C-alpha cells in the first residue's frame, strides 16, 4: 500500500487525473491510497459472497457489484469497496454518488488496517447502514451496523459457525462456505 500525501487535501478530480495502472486508487479524506490488485483467494471469496447476496436479493431493486467500483462519499473521499449493495436507481454509469446500504471489505495483508480502522470511520461518517469485514485467513466475518450513528458489532462468525443477518436481506452467513483450495 502506498499513500500519496500532500499538504493540500486532494479531491476527486485529482484522483481521476491519475493514470490507469491496474492498481486500486482510493481517495481517503483527501489522501490518495494505492493498493495492489487483489489475489486469487481474495477474489474467490468476493465472488462467492456476491453470489450468495445475488441469490438473497433476487427480484429486489437492489444491485450487487464487486469492486473496484467508485463510491463517492464526499469530494475528498472516493472508495472502491470489494463489494457494494445499493438501490439500482442510486447508481450512475460511472459511480455510486450516495452511501450504499452495504459495504463488504475482504481483508488482505495490504488493506487490513485501512479496512478495519480508516474505512470503518469513513463508512460510519457517511451513514452506510451495514459494513461487513471478511477475513479469509480466519475465516471470519464481522457484521457492523449503525446504531445511533456509530457502528456496533451485531454479529461475528468464524469457520463453520453461521450467523443470521437481516440487512440487506435475510441471509445465513457461514465463512467456511466461501473458502476453496485456491
């Protein structure tokens, strides 16, 4: 992970001016954060979780997208979550200019602290109702939901344990289900 710092806060226009180089460029509170493309195991977990969400949301007006896809939280914060769920009507062809209903971040070595600390605060501040942190190494999932404007852990499951969630739809989540031998 690399952080491009400057004395002045950078904006979305500054981030958009960066060349396409195959890496993920996010703007976090005015600082550009560059992370490498995710690996196979990471993407496999994202794909399996997205498939489960697609099944649960079938027939609804909600759209499930895997990242990177720009979510604009403010002029100085543009994130590219691993997975996002929002109302279909809230998306533009280019980005999601409003807070989504759900953000999922799958931890990797290069993003663990950003996902658990920095993005948690950004999503909380933006009013994202539900934030799931998935750790493929555990495997584990931590489900955070906004309670009085702050995230509270409402569920956690490891390996073969299962939890029930209601947002964005009633689902049973079992972390071991998302793992393969890739």
